């Protein structure tokens, strides 16, 4: 029996950190909304059975008009997101079928992931039970307990910046 893989794309933000008065995922990126570019990375992969996008209900109509209809994303299920990324991911998980085997969580604002990263995350999740995409840290990190003086400088070669997708068995 074929393993059932789902991706939950969290996209319920409001653009506040970008000083936008709209969800940044609807911003045009080279002629295509950012969120449409992100969904495209998963939509045509044979391994992905289910795609869920968590949105703010205020964005449902815009999603239909600017993303689903123009790009033919009929298989994408839209569910209401939460107050933060964690709650949005949880609501997306609650919407999945019980027979889902493996889940990827992906940030809607990360349209540049590629097929190799996605399939590697799936393989590592199969192998280890969970996986997180990451890149080596390029900046020097400092630890400070009082927010004034540096207590410790971790060895950069041991540090990684977590990214998405992040996978686990459902």
C-alpha cells in the first residue's frame, strides 16, 4: 500500500514584520504571487498526496481569485490558520486524513526550496522518524544571559539554521 504524504503550508501571516498592510504571500514575485510559487514546489511532486494551506479567513477570496484559479491548484485544501505559526500548523494537521503517514510543514514564505530538499526531507523522515531542513550557520552567534555582555560564542561549524520543510510521521 502506498504511503500517504501531506504538506501543510503555513500562510496565515499578516505581513507585520515586513511593514506590509497585507499578507506578504500575495506580493508579486517575478509575475507570480509568492504563495503560488511556494505551492508549485509541492503540487507536481508525485510523492505529495495532500496539500493544505492555512490562511487568515480574510484572505480566502483573494486566494481563490489570485492563486487557485489562475494556477489551477484544485487539489489544495484551505483551512483557517491560527494566531501564530504553531497554531496554524496544528490546525492544518487537524484537517488531514487519518490515514496520512508522513507530514511536511513548510513556510508559505519560502518559495525557493527545491525538489531535492523536499525529497531529501521525505527520505530522512522515513529513515529517522522526523527531519528538519537546515543550512550551516554563516554568522557568528553570541549568547548573552543579561542582554548586555557576551557569555559565550558557540563554534559556528556546529551550528545550523533550521528551515522548512520539516517532516515527521503523522
